C-alpha cells in the first residue's frame, strides 16, 4: 500500500478532507486528532494491517509519519 493510500485511510478515520494530511504534520496541531480519532485509528490499523495498538502506543506518536510507520502490512 502506498503512502498516499495510507494517508487517505487516515483522513477517512479522522473525517478530514482528502489531501489534508501530510507526513510531517504534528498530531497535536491537528484539530480532528482527539481520543475518538485515536480509537478509530486503532481499529483501522487492526482491521487493515492486522496489528494491535493500544491507546498508550499513541503517546510516542508526534507526527502523522509516526502513524504511517506502523501501517506496514
């Protein structure tokens, strides 16, 4: 899966317009990035990539690129 496809999945999970996310964006600066979004991303990564993440895993994430890095098949 390409980076742009992963970004589209994240944008859908975060209910953002297509093309809104860039890998270098800082998560805390994204208005839509909240606890419900984190849960949606956890489900997305488990369903699409078969990886289990916990809410505490997100403490180490600072940028969109950090989330993309765990979205490997």
